[in-house]
């Protein structure tokens, strides 16, 4: 009985918070979708964006964390805002965030962002240094983001009570220069896609299109398409779809509390190279009862990482298909390298055999062409852009950022479905071709 009353109370709090959030975010303009520009940082290979937060607004530079649970920001250094509010235990914000615990911070004589009494805490993750912090203070503050019609960016809209996590400075270690946190795009309730969908009432989905160029902008779109790339190509019209799977266990770098993972898993059933099946242990391609195995997509890894036996089989099969090309010494972290002088080029990158990730049927596959499978490490050497992940990784295949560049991926969270374009280079466009020039 007590449990039922608690659930009813939490539902009422959640409903009240949802009503307040929608009411306070409403203006005379109701966006159908939102857009964030994304750039690639050369030194770290991280994908960066920027969101305006706080009062007065401050541009906050963030690293994209595709499977991240939350927007988390360094509150220890230079965080000042008149609209910052710590989430009190039992509040609607805490109900949505599903905190780990409540806490009375005593390290500061007066309350400050990140140190308040009766605060609820969660566990933000820095995927770039494999670190969790179990004392992140759940809070809310105003954010501003640009709307879009799919063709161009539009006017900015505000969310006055956007939930995020306040962390100490140490968690920003390993982030690109000037970055103050991560933008979590995971499938849970306080990640960016779910919050924006809840506040503005559009589809609980988003699309990501990462540019391979460090001098150009890719994009993250929140809401449904169209996704128009110059010259007037709607990528949403030509997506292939495959189910997204929920891993029942947390799969961050330190799995926590046996919660369902917020990351995005797809059902790779086989791997083909040049149309030929690669012999791999298919048990490793499935998620087992402990949450191990399977395939996920992550911007927390620069390159695709494979369990050792899968990596060895793929590398061997790939090299056999390039038997007429000179092998050269490996260049860390890559183990399979060639002389680039004897490899030609195509519209979709180096002329090498395509790698297919076979999904729910033999006719549904994600084809990886040379631009995403090969990396030029110096003027004479080119390597297979996959990395050996060891013999017992938590996840058997982690598709890294490099492999999704110049591909548009649509994550339909509500329907657990991934739409993917394969390389846009064959469409004579790129992720840098969204027109970020606002219409007059």
C-alpha cells in the first residue's frame, strides 16, 4: 500500500513538473525541431558543441557523449547564475533523474552550485577517461538553443528549468581544451533528447551527423526531420532502419547499480568484407544475461573497438582482400597497416573492400566504405581504423566516432529504432552541408 501511494505521489510530482516546464518554455513560437552545431577537435578527436546556459547567459562548450545520461557541467570554477536551483530530494526533478542518494553538503559554509543541503545526487560519467563521479548534484537552470525547420536554423528558444548535473572540476580531465562538460544524448529521461521532447512536445528522437573535417560544422537535430543538406538533399527520405536494443545492465566504464544502459545498441548478426562472411564467434555479437557482448555506438571512442577474436578475424579477412597491397609495420593503436602509395581513391575514400555490419537480415546492412574504414597516419601509411579491445571487454564491438562521420544516424528513442544513411559521400553531400545561415 505504501509503495503504491509513493508511486502515485511521484507520478503527480512528475506531472506537475511537466506542466510547469511546458508552460514556462512556451512562447508565441513553438519549435518543431532544434539544432546544435558540432565541430571535431583535432587534438582529442572529440566532437564539440556549445549551449548557452545560466543567467546571464554564458556559452558553455561541451563534448558530445552519445550514450550519456545527462548534461553535466563543471560548477566548481567560474559558475555563477541567478537562476541556478539545486534539486531537493523528493522533488519532481529528482523523480525524473532517478537519483542515487540524497546528501547534505558541508564542504562550503554557504550554499553554492554543487554544494547544497538535501540535494539529490546522480553519477555522471566522463567516457574519455573512463571515470564516474557518484556525487553529481542534480540541478536546474535556464538553457537556450536554436530552432530549425530542417533547412536552416531559426530563432533561439529558452528552457527555464533544464535539468543538468553539477560536478567538480576534476571530472573535466581529458576533455578537449576549453570544454566544461558533456552533452549526454542517451536514452534516459534527463538526457538532452528526452528533455527537449518533453518540453516542446515533439518526437522523442534525434539525429546526429558528424563532419570529418575539423574546419567544418556537423549537426545534432532534436525532433523529426527533414534533415536538408546542400544541394537540397533530404537525408531523412533515404534512411535504412534497424531496431535499437536496451541492454538491461549499465555499460559505462564502471557499470553502476545494475541499471539499464542509456547507450545505443544495435543487433549486428554477422560481418562481411567484400561480400564474404568473416568467421566470428556469434555468441559475442549477442548481449548475454549479464549485459556483456553486443554492439553499441559511441562517441566516447575515437575508432571502432572490437573484442580480440573479432578484431583478428576482421583484420585477417581484410588483409586477404588487399593481398596485392604492400603491408607495412603497424602504427599504434592500429594493427593492420598498408602502403598508401598502392591504394587508389574513390568518392567515398580509399579504394578498399567495403565492410558490412549485417543486421536483422542479410539484406539489411550498414556498409562502411574507405573514408570510414581507413585512416591516413602519415603520407606513406594508411591503416584499418579498428582497434583491438582485448579478450573480455564489456561490449564486443563499440562503433566509434570515426566510423560514423559523414553518416546521418537518427535515433528514434520512442520506437527503439535506428535510421542510418551510410556514407553521404555517395550522395554528393556531407554532414558539413547543413546550411547554418539563418533565413532573413
